[in-house]
């Protein structure tokens, strides 16, 4: 099958084009650096199927970060049959810089002038035919978003792919022509493919290239000694870049007619918005308010308090099936309304099924398995789906509009103090959705130590799967104490995760993970209207992923949990009330002393093992924590509230109350689950992204230590306030050690070697 690769600057629309060519739903975002790995799909509308490869965005073929290396190596090594160079037509000059480098490779290249809809809207005109004859590569105008010109693009790309093409350079006739010629001959002699391209990169003294061809690099060094350019001295990289830009401005400007007035208007509007949103002082408070609004719309009950404005019971719907769904004295946030509706629906379904099975004379254990084992757990998680999706939707809107890129920009100044660059912001925000893509996205970070530190703290940005833990336990806390506010606890836990991440990064970057913070160079994307199409695609994708996970991993886990909680070690079937004799309870009791320091171990009563079990099943998928609760709660509460079995999330709160756990330990439980080793998928990703095995092992230890430290701090201080003095002393000592080490006052290495010498002796 023929292979076409999509290459272009970040944010030029490659993934949008990829999606419309292959019908896939890859993540599109108004943010440079969304795609950090290559992705394949198939285009089927030509006479033969074509493999399409979406590559991470690159500004040039001299890579700095891991994801840029992926693109360069793909084009050079995999030899696609055609490279479709996506060019953002609203930013022609800068985008063509990459084109002048792609031209140097022996591969057919076609230019797709994307975003032509925006160019036309601004009243500008681009003469594609003229551009084509100027630069000698086929040019097709398209709009990936509006699906225009795409068939023509593919037809012409197909034509191109059947004619081999030799690399050409725009540097012909410049002052380095001889050097490049010599290098090229030397490389060809050594049997190197794409000799012209490599020769030019050598002349630029590109790092990778010098390493790969040390012999030829010597030629360049020699030449350097005798050569002096008037303006650039012997900075060959600058000479090459300058000739590229000269060539571009000579050849593109005659093809472009700008509508002067509209360009100016558009600029000022975006400038005005930037003046406010990226303001030195107000930028961050504005961001915090927006963040708060997002969480508020997702989580809060009675967020719009109407009080006397409405007749009594009008909102709460007293006496109807919808009691409390829409609010109680005020109106619930969208997230809570959807949550309540779904909870109502799932509870009715499971009790209807239970009744039907009982009426049909199905064995009691089978009813238990289906209603409690399967639906109890599944529905407990499922009811959180609307809130997960809503949170995701809000973040996508912020991202698509181009606002998130601005936040990275304003946060850069603060992040720098912690030893991170603003670039690390995007993977962290992605962490609120799912740690897996977030960890992969750290490839945009150039400093390896910064990358490792970021990967380690990503799980602290509570992901969608952890959201049910936060919300359900917060609900439990409110139910137990009878006061407080569940959504405040939820925000509080999010903030706790962020604060832990900041402290951890600060400590790591000043001890084991030191390194330079590279300057932050990111271009701010244009403000864009979020597109309904791409938003629905994203949500649909997320929904599919969730449902798939629910009916595979989570369902399987809950069934296993149900079985091991209803059989004793000698395979006797147990009723709900006898569950304390089960295999699961036995194992839970055995390991629970390990969790005593964090508040949900041996100090709880007989039912307390459910916390340990839930935390452990969370290692498979974090949704399992609440699914396990759901399954067990349905049984446990059925055991002691004989009159009426509770359904859904209410039963979880009831079960929590039955274990005799206190509020500090409950909060510690949330913190523990949020900060400890993440799910299998995230662990595997961290491992793949950290080639150094020792670093990965240390990462696992890091997660365990952080979760224990923070959770036990919460538990102990909450339970016995005076332990805060002990904690303060502990942290003071730790910080002193770090500072002393940083200043070089104590040499840990020397101490450690002394200790080992003593031990040997
Ligand atoms: P990539 O980084 O090159 O993969 O770019 P994306 O495909 O993620 O798109 C970047 C942004 O440009 C998104 O906000 C898209 O909605 C937007 N975009 C892509 N193609 C077009 C287009 O043809 N017209 C317009 N107006 N916007 C587009
Ligand atoms: Mg992309």
C-alpha cells in the first residue's frame, strides 16, 4: 500500500486533515504540540487504498525535542511515497520555511495550502498556480475543516507519488554552495541516502548530523577556518536560514494579495483580547476564575440560589419521582442535574431487573450477582459519566479557542520558579482528562529531567477516572457529618493534588532532577471559534472509551469482586450478611495493617476492609474504586437495612457510615487514591516514556512515598491536631537537608560511601 505522510508546522491543521481523510477521531487542538506521536489511517477514495500518516508538527527539520525527532526520522527513514506538506495559508511565509527543507529530500512533495477559508474571509487572495510555478512543487488550496479541495489534493498527491523526485535546494548559488557540494560528494561516496539533505544539515552543524557523520563533519570544521561571511561570520546555521527566508519572500509575495484593512482589524481584535487575557497581573486571577467556573458548573449543587424567587418546592419537585434532581432551594449545576438523572435511571433499572428476577423465581445468588455484582458496581461508576464528559467538554472549548496556549504563556513566569517551563502546563491540564495522553505529551519538553519530573506529577492532576472517588466520598463525608459542602471538598481535593504536584516538582528540580529550563518558545495560536464538529467528535470518543472500559475491565473486576466476597475459603456460598467471612474480607484483613498509618487500616471495624480492597482494585483502573464500593455496598447495605435496599450512590454513603470511618480518614482515603500509583495504563505509559529503568522504578517508589506522606499527614492532623507540630518539625528538617545539599554544605554522596565502607568493614 502506498504511504503518504502529513508534515507541517504545529497547529497548521494536519490532524484535522488526517481525520477527514481517514474518518478517524484523533485529538485536534488549537495548541502547538497536540500530536506527539505518528498515527496511521487509510484513505479509500482513490483507485487504491492509501496509508496516511499524521506526524507531530515541526518548524524545521533540525529537531530539538523527542517528538520533532519522530517526524524527521519518519520522513527520512520510512521513505513515504509522497509528503503532503500542510501549510497554514494565513501564515504563509513562516510555514514555507519547513517547505524549503522538505524540498531537499529525495521524495515527492505536494503543498496543501490549508485554512483557505480563513484567508478568503479576511479578503486576501492567494494565486496557487503562481506559487506552484515559483517554487516548483504542486500546490493545492484546501480547507481541512470545511472539507474543501481535499479530493483534488489526494488526486494530485497520487500523481506525484508515481514520479520519483530528486531533492533540490534553494541555497544554490549562495556562499556555501561549494561546502555543500563537497559534503554531498563525500556522503554519496559513503553510500548515504538523501546526500543533499544531509550535506546541508552538516553545513548547519546540526547536532544529530554531526554525530551521525563525524568524518564529513570534519570537512565543515576545516572550511569554517578559512571562511568569513560579511554579516554572519562563520555562523553557518544563520547563513542557511537567511538564504531560505530570502528565497521565500522573493517567491511567495508575488502570489499573495493582502486585503490591508481587514488584516489590521483582525490583528487589533486579537491584540485587545490578549492584552486582557495575558495581562501581567490579571492574567492569572482571570484563569483561576475561569477554572472555578468550570468546576462550579460541573459539580455544585444548588449553585444558583433562587430562594424566595420561586414558590416552595417548585425546584425540588417534592413528592415526584424527580425529587431533588434539579435542586433544592436553588438550581443544581448542569453536571449535577445530569448526574442525578442518570442515577435515577440506573437505580430504577437495577431495581426493576431485581424485582423481575425475584418474581421469575431466579435463584437468590444469581439475582445477587446480576443486580449487586454487575449493576451495582457498573452503575455506581456510570452515573459519573456526565460530569466527566462535561469537565472534558469545558477544557476542550478552552483549548480550541486558543485560550489554553495563553495560559501556558502567562504561567511560564511562575512555572520557571519551580523549575518548569510553560510548556509543561499542557500535559498537566491534559492530566485532568487522562494521565496516559498527558504523559505522552511531555515529549514537547526538551529537558529530560524536566520531562521525568513532569511525568511523575501528572497523576496528581486528578483524572476523569478519579473524579467518582472525589465526588462519591465527598458525598459520604457530607452525609456522615450532616454539614459541609460536597463540592467544596471536591475542589479542595483538586487543589490538594495541584499543590502536591507543585511541592514535588520544586523538591525534585532542586535535588535529583536538576536541569536547565529551556527558554519558552511557543507561538500563540490564533483565536478560533470552537468547532461543534470537533467537540462532539472528542466527546463521542471519550464516551466510547469509557463505555468500552466499563463493560470490559470494570465489569470483569466487579464480577470477580462479587465472587470472592461471596465465597469463603472452603468454597461455601455466603449471604450478604456473612460477607465478613469471605475470601476477599480475609485478604483485606491480612493487608490492612499496611494502611493503618493512612487511616483506613486496622483501626476500622469489621467492614473496614472494603477500603483496602477498593484501593487495591483501583490499581487496575481508578473507576474500580467506586465500582468495588458499589458492588460491596449493594450487598452490605442489603445485609443490614433489611426493610429497603438502597440503590446507587446512596448505598455507598450508607456503607461508608457502617465502617465507622471518620472524616479525616475519608479525606486521607481520597488523597491516597489520587496520589498513589496510578492505573495500569498510566504506569505502562510512564515506563514506555522513561527508557531508564532505574528512573521508572524510582517513580513507583516516589508515588508510594508521596501518597503515604500526604494521606497520613491529613489523617493524623485531622484526628489529633497536635501532630501538626511533629509534621512541621519533619518538614523543617527535610527542607533544611535539601537546602544544605543544594548549597553544597553537606555531601550526601560522601556520607553514603562512608556508610557503605563501614558496613563492609
Ligand atoms: P495540527 O497541530 O497541525 O495537527 O493542527 P490541528 O489539526 O490540531 O488544528 C489546529 C487548529 O486549526 C484547530 O483549532 C482546527 O480546528 C483549526 N483548523 C484546521 N484546519 C482548518 C481549516 O481549514 N480552517 C480553519 N478555519 N481552521 C482550521
Ligand atoms: Mg496534530
